[in-house]
C-alpha cells in the first residue's frame, strides 16, 4: 500500500527514526529541517510498499556518512543531497527510479525523503538495516551479495567521487578516509538493486514503523500515559534500565563518535558502549543487550530519543532494547556486526523477545 | 622529431629520470622492470615532440602516487597501470590519444612507457614538472589552470575510483588519504588536456633529456671520465658537496617518505631535507640550494642516482644542483612548491646558473 509523506509527517518520522537509530543515524532535528524544506519546495513524496515495487525498478540509497558530531554542526544543502544520486545514475547509465534508506536514523531516514522530493521519485518503505550501524558494509544487502559499488559521494564544497570496490568492506575503508578528509561528513548513493532484489534484501515497512513510533510518543504524552512504555510495546521490546546519566566519554576518532556513558540508579550503574550507535548495555559483568539487537536511550518523561551525541550529564533517561531483524543473527551477520567485530570480547546477547513494557530491569530481573 | 623507445633504452631513461627525480619519483630498477616487460610484450613506443602534437590530441598522464618506500616493495602489474587510463577515457567520454609523464622520476617516467606500450598510444616528449615533486597539485599544468579531474585511480586489488575536485589541492587531499588506505601506492590518470594546451603546459623534451643524462653516465664511465661532472655539465648545474652519508632519518608519514640526511666531508656537514624529493641542501645556516631548483644525490664514483629511499650510512656521494624550469620561480609557483609550503622558514634560493662542474662547494665558496 502506498502512502504519502508531507511536511506534517516529518517530525514523527524523524522522532521515530531517531529511536530506531539506536543512538546514531544523526540528529532528528537537522534531518527533519532538510526534509521539510524539500517537501515545501518540491511537494509530497510517495512511499510505496516493497510488495508493490516493480521487478525492474532501479533502487539506490542516499545517505550521509560521517561522524554524527559533525552532522549536527553542518546542515547539508539539498543540492549536495541529490548530487550523488545524479552521479550514480550517470555512472550506472540508468536513472535511479526509487530511493531507499540504507539505515534508520534521524538523518538517514529523512535525507532520502528530501532527495525523493527534490528528484521527484518515490521512496520504498523499508531500509537496509532496521536500525543504524556505523559502517558502510553493515547492511543486510551485503549479506545478499549486493555491492555498494558504484558508490557516488559528494561534499558541500563540490568535490565528487565514484568508487568501485572489490567488496563492501573495501568500500567502507576508502570512503571513510575520504569522508574524514572531506570534512567528516559526505553524502553518498550506491547499493543499486533491482526491485526484485530490493524486496528480499531490505527490512520491510520500516519507514511506516518510524512514523508509527514517532506518533506513539506524541500520542502517549497527549493521553498522559508513559511514552517509553508505549515505544517498548510498539517495538516488542523491553525496558532495561532507568536512571541518571552520571558520566559520558565521547571522542570523534577515525571518523566515528566513539565512547561510553554511565547511567546510575541507586547502587547500580548501567554502562553503554557506542560507536555512533549503542553497541553494548551492561551492569558490571551482566550483559543486558548487545549489537545486533537494538539498544535505545529515551528521555525518562517525554520518551524522546536521545542520540549518543545528545547524551549529557544529569539527564534522566530510560534504556530500552528490542530485537533486531532476524537476519542479523545469522553467523555471517554476527561476524559483520557482532560485539567482537567492534572489539568487545563478548558473545552476542540474543534478545529474548519477552515484552515487558515499563518494567525496569532492576525489578524484572532477580539476583541483582 | 619523433623517436622510439625500445627495451634497450629503458636503463638509460630510468637512470636519467632517477637523477632528475631529485631523490623521489620511485626506484629506477622497479620502474625499468615494468617498462621492459611491457615493451617485450607489446612492442616499441613512439615518442613525439611537443611541436608535433596535434591540437586536438587528448593527452593524459599516468603515474604512481604514494610513498616511494612502498613502490620499492611492490612491483605494480601492467593491468593496474593501464586500468586508470581506461577508466579516465571512459569517464571523459573520449579515448586518451597520447600519454604524458606528470613528473620525471625512476618510476613515473617509466610507467607511462609501460602504459603507452600496453595501450598502443604514443608518448609525448615532456612532463609536467621537469623534476619530481611530492604532491598532486605541484605540476606546471596547475599554473595553467588545468584540472587534475576527472582523476581515475586504481590499486592492485581491483578497487577503482574516479574523483572530480574543485581544485587540484583538494584532489591531492582526497587522493592521498585514499592512496594510504589502499596500500600506500596507487596508479592514477588525469590532467587531461588538448594537444594545444599540452604544448604550453609541459616541460619540453624532458624524456629525451632523461635518456641523455642516463647515457652520459654510462658513457663517462666507459671513457673513464668523472660521471658526476658529466651530469652536471649536461644539466647546466653545479656540484654542491661531496662526502660520506653519516646520518639518515626517514619515516613514512601521511603517505610520504619524509626525513633528512647528513653528508660529511672533513668538518663540514651538508644537511639534506626531503619529502619524497630533496627540498633543501644546507651547511649549517648556509643554504646551498632549495626547492624548486633540483637537488640531486649521485654515487661518488659511478654517478648513479641515489634516491632518498636508497640513502644509506657510509655511502660516498656527491650532491649536485641544477636550475628548475623557469616557470617554477613565478610567485604562484613558489607559493605551491617553495620552501615555506613544506614548512621551512626560508626564501627560495635561486640557482645562480653558474656551471662549475666538479668543483666541490668547499673549494668554490669562500668563508666556509
């Protein structure tokens, strides 16, 4: 079923995608601004379900790559957002007929909306992760053998490149250093796929889910019910911890925002480890959740998503988890995005699927 | 006048270009190996004078970019040498009709020969510097407003990129980090120009000069005359210093071989500062020669060129200087390649043109 995104939908989508962006994916306010501007200038965007996507569609992503720290300081221009898509069409020799989000995130769910509006093409209701991950190759299409190449990229200054790499990990390596040199944030377009392959390789309906999550937060507040519990319910997740941010260490290194945050409640302290996105949540030696499952931080009262960039000392937050797309738990996927890839000597903690909305882990778990 | 390069010419050209490469431009042995292989497989290469170049020729360079340290360890394949030229032709939409050397150097004068043989196109008798310099934008064509873009590049593994930048300095910045990530050495092709512009922007007859210098060294040895003096004579240069290498510091940082060498004779010590190429020659506070003029190190007896990579403790060497192409002394050029660009708080030392073959500076200069 197709639906339409207009200016009024952007806040919900940006909010919901920042939740599912698991701390990364960029600032929802910045991404929202750009999408609204594009929709005002160019009109609404049609979103079509994966089921309706024609087999011969030419689908490609458009996204921002870099450290979210920088994205917050630098609103990209609409021109720079569509530039890599046009470059890709030219290089590939066929126009891109449909755009997709490569991940879910405050910026990377809204930039494709802006690009779709400006280019007058529909957007598909899905994305390549069902969450956000920090590196280029970390997308479900990689598991289906889809190449990110040709990968077109552009910066604000007018520098443009096209890269063809032997695999997506090499794409990540080369594009990352280029992005750092180009100002730590670039726009890119690649992963072109037929409609047929797109239907298999993406996470279905994730743009609808973002809108739904975003709307739920606002609705819960209007209904004076707990917004965080509502999000947990919508995602089939679980609340892990509630407390106050007592420490944040964050550094932009090698083009990523890496760091850790400590959230305290009474004598217990939850440690969050992140690289753009939250990767591990643990209390002492007890691991509560790990990548590839979703670890999300929400404002205690309002339920608004808190990105890793926005974490500040003194914030009252609640940490929730939800299961990743099942395909992320395959052995090949765990090798790509499991805790060990990120340097943590941990097995992935498989989210148990139990829906326990609103129950803090301190009450729900015994022995702690 | 056109002439032909065959296998038997390669040693002379490689030797001569390593002299004019002022310490950089790669190892002549490695470059020579590749050129000989290509000539054996594909036949001789025609070299045409700039005067004969048709106005509508499509000329482009092919060269290796990276740290010479790595070039010495990794002989590129012929496929990887022609790959960026083919990529450029495709991206530009017109086949490259003539190849040029972007600089003079042991590798970067011989790789274009290999590529010209393999692609069956002529080579022009000239280059973009009349010497070697370490960075992409440091070519006379930049002074003529020639863009390095589109710039095609490739590594041994099969990763290929095309870059279009707003100026050649941005080309250097982005291509350098990509090159480092891709193994510290890549092949590239760009700077495409019409024949008309090529005639203006290149240093004329430099490939002939390389062959001439190389032949002179061998001939001098056969005639039992001093080979170094012969080179000085051919280049209209001057011998600066003769002595023993007593210290070499060298590090591959940011993709360059940077360092210094000390050469001692009696109580005087010449200090050579380099970044891939020799940039400054000084004895204490007395500056004998600086970039953009040519500073070259030759083996004391044989007159063979010694690259910055090949400098070793205990070698007996002679340091000579020769004037750079006049255009390198324009204010815009000095800003690009003068001592201050490389971080030395020195005015460029203009080579005085005096030909004093075989006279060490210790004897020729007073007050030291």
